[in-house]
């Protein structure tokens, strides 16, 4: 049985920072991407009662304790527990049917991770790209193409500029006198 003071591992599934505040207890928690924190069970219960609390627990955070999930009355599918490595494996190695099940049952945070992986790693399966594009509204093919264009522009900026046509540099000529050099007319004598 879980006690209120038992510490529960909670991982941020989101690619960005995830935070929550429980005002009446003066608690504020913030997770960096993929960070795991130990949170008292009592705090998770209080957070689940706040507006948006259950949404965050179901989609943005992963409660890594099955008993706590049951006590909080969270309805989760197996995809809830997927890590970034599981999602990468799903995109690259699993069947199309497994991938479609993932898209239908995975939390929003997991689908966001799938989008990022699909673009960064340029998943080769066009059917999976199309299904993910349809689910998220992000055209994966275009995102990959934009990344290529950005990489090319960055490479061009970093390359040293060179002239295509060589310009002959004019060498300055030695200065020429326009008037004759002054002749010595006077002899300076030292008075002394």
C-alpha cells in the first residue's frame, strides 16, 4: 500500500519544460526534458485534482509506478510507458499496424517525441511519415526538406568566400617629382 509520504518517480515525457504549481500548498515543480523527479504521493494526488492536472499526468509526465496510476484512477495504455528509445524503435523497426496503434493510443507527449525523431532521423518508411503527418498536421517530408535547406545555408555561411574572377591589383607607382629638386643657393655658416 502506498503512503502519502512515499516518493514516486515522475518523468517528463515532454520535449520542453513541464511545470506545475499547487497554490494552497505553496508547491512549484519544474522538469527539464526527460528529467526524473521523486514526488510525494500526496502531492501527486493534490495535483491530479487541479484543473489540467490529470491532463499533465496522462500526456506530459510519466508516473513510473503502476499502483499509483491505479490509485489516481488514470486510464493508461501500454504506450503511456514508452521511452524515447521505444518510440525510435517503433518508427524504425516495428510494423505499420503497431505504429498505427501507437498513433491511436499514445499520449500527446509521446507523439510529439515521435515527430521530432521522424524529422531528425529522416525515417525511411514513407507510409509512417504520411500517417504521422496526418495525425499531427506537420508535414514530415517538408520538415525534412527544410532541415536540408537550412543545413546547406549554414554550410554556405561557414565556407570562406572566394572570388570567382581574379582582379589584377594595381601596384602603386613610385612617387615622381613634379618639380626639380631645390639647388643649394646658400651656405649656412655657423656664427660662433
